[in-house]
C-alpha cells in the first residue's frame, strides 16, 4: 500500500483567470467547500498575468461561480470567496516568484507541517519557466505536490521533455497528471463494476467477449480554441488521453488493491500491450457544414478560416496483445460535430455456443453490457428473455434490458464535476486517479506510431457532414468484421 500523504493547507492555481479555472476549477472548489470537504484552513492563491488584486479576483470568481455552478451548490460561496487571494505573475521570468511565495505563505497548520498543492493550467510552454521559478522561490520542497493539466506534449519526445523538466523539481510521487475523465463518477464505477462483482470478471476475456466499442461523441465544433485544436486534432486531443484511459480500465488485469501503485501498474501493462495499428485499421475525418441538434453549423475549414489537414474525427480498430484479449477488437471512435454528445463503452459478448431455440425464429442476440458515462450515467445489460404467450410455433425470445440508472440508484447524491474529485485528491495527495509518467509515455508511443502510419500511407481526413457519425469509412471499419457501431 502507498503511504498516506499530508493534506495541503495551501493551494496555488496557475492560470487562475483562464477558461478552465472559471468553468471548472473554481466551481469545483466552491462546491467542495459547500459540502465541507476542503480542509478548514485551506488558503487558495490564484496567479496569472492579469494585473488584478484580491478583491478583483474574488469578483471574477463570484461571476464565474454564478455562471458555471448551479445555484443549489453555491451555498457556501461567501465563505469560499474569503479563501481566495491573488498575485499577478509573469511566469516567463524569475522576478515575481519570491513575491508569489510570500503570498502563498507558510503552512497555517498548528505544527506548520501542512502541504502545498500547485495546479498548473497554463500553456505547456510555460511549464519549464514556471518550474524554474518555483525552484527559485523554494516552492518545490517535500511537502509540495504539483498537478499538471493537459496537453502534456504533442508527441512522445515533447512529453518526455515536459516530464523531465517537472522531474527536475518534483519526485514522481508528487506529480499529479490530470486526465479529467478519471474524475468522472461512472469511469470510476467501471472499476467497481469489474472488481466489486463476482459476475463479470470470470467472463471478462476473449472466451466470452467478442468485441468492445468505446465512443466519445461531441456535438460541439472548434469552440473558441482555434489555435490549440488545429495543432492538436482528435487523436491527440481525445484518443491519446481520455479514450486510452477508458480502454486501459476496461482491459487491465485486476489490481491487488485500490491504491495508486497497484491500479497504475495494471493500467500501464494494458497500454503497453496495444498492438501497432495498420493503415486499414484507422479512419480519420473532418466535418463539413451540416446540422447538429436541428441547427445549421459551418464546416471545420469555414470555422478555421483556412484549409487544414487536422482530423476532427478518428475511428480505430485496436488490439490488446495479451492472453486475456487475444483476437478481441477494441473499436474506438471520437469526433466533433457528431449527432450526439455521448460517452459510452459497449462490451459485446459472444453468442451462446449452441442454441436450443434454433429453427424456432427465436431471434437470438448475444448479450451486451452498455456503460453510459455521459450524458446519462447508466449501466445496461441486455439479456434474452421469452416473449410471453402461448404460441404454438415455438418459443420466441427477445432482448430485454436489465438497467441501472445511476441517479435513481443513488438518490440524493449530487452529480459532481469531474474536477471536484481530482482537486480533492490533489489536496489530499492521493494519486490513484492521476496518470503516471510511464502511462503517458506508453500512450504517446502508441499514438505516435499511428500518426507515423498516417504519414507513411498518406492518410488524410475524409470529409463528413456535421451531424453524422463520421465518414462512411468509419462504418465500413466495423461492418467488414460483421459489427455495427452502437448508435
Ligand atoms: C478535453 C478536450 O480534454 O475534453 C476537448 O480538449 C473536449 O476538446 C473535452 O471537448 C471533452 O470533455 P467532456 O468532459 O465534456 O467529455
């Protein structure tokens, strides 16, 4: 078991006036505070380039909370705002870091041994200078831990460079790489489903599972992230991190305990077992104008204002080369401007080895487990059942759902923002839901190889109309194996 960490009594947020802070971080912290989950004496210091003072920062935070946090979760807003302080900083020079350290102040715990949690949500180009500044100001000691928001590089090499720079000042047990999908309740529930029940694990392998599908569909387009997205594309923006983490949780072997080392050891083994993908096992696409939710939307090139080869859709047939998953395809797809916002995992089981209902028109279907992550949080197991009746021409079967709707099963629980879990764990020093260096590097290793295949084979995105499930080649990718995407 990993040893328990010291809880932080100070939280330092870089990028504190940015979009992520306003939409997610401040609302998550306020909601945690309202539920009495933050350490009582936690002091939160925001920093960014903007030249504002504590009061202006608190005003900005209030506005963000009023916009992004539901009214019923804003109960403790006034107390929360009093925890906030601000220090302007140009992170590209060392000059302001001493003042920042003063603002952060010493531990306020009675015995002075509280930790400091730092959260970097800035452009990756600022990571290096920021770390240098923190070192300069003595803000990297043993009781300091650091959370890093994506993107952590654009390929293996740049990711290693970032990891090296951070490792210069922080040991791995103090580095918290964020993948916000791991903060989502149903994603964690995947572990509960697999390892908290006797039912699934014995059949969770190639003897019983025919294939797995992971879909992360989005209806949004470029939003306001033109520069970032066009340099990134769906593969690096979604597959490299969120989708591979989902795949790792489905494919991993049972860890010995729910602790950071045990869980991450198993995830990294699954990620390292990913087979190199062939050119005919990937499809990329870019949306053209169309309609989403009944509204006309422009094409990617129109939104961008120029031609581009960046993919806004990816479908991949992946394989995990180990005993458990021999011959089981993992079909992954993600895209912008798809017809629905949906994240789901479908596990399709094999057909029964011998049907006693053969010839009766019984309508046999293989069992299927659907894990809905968003917008609905639900788990549905499709089973065969007899259609009631006294028909004389044999037994008729039909697929029926055994369904657990999470909000109904756990009435009274809030639907939490993924960052609530992650910020709380960062403050408390629990790394289980953060991505370890070897995982990120295994992810990049696989992604880089696919991108190299695209390059070698001259694969460029095929077009698809906004509001459809990607280029037709994505449908062909599964249909030629006799599989249909779950739409
Ligand atoms: C982010 C990506 O990591 O995840 C975005 O950069 C994407 O492009 C977002 O929209 C999706 O997150 P969620 O939680 O809305 O599924």
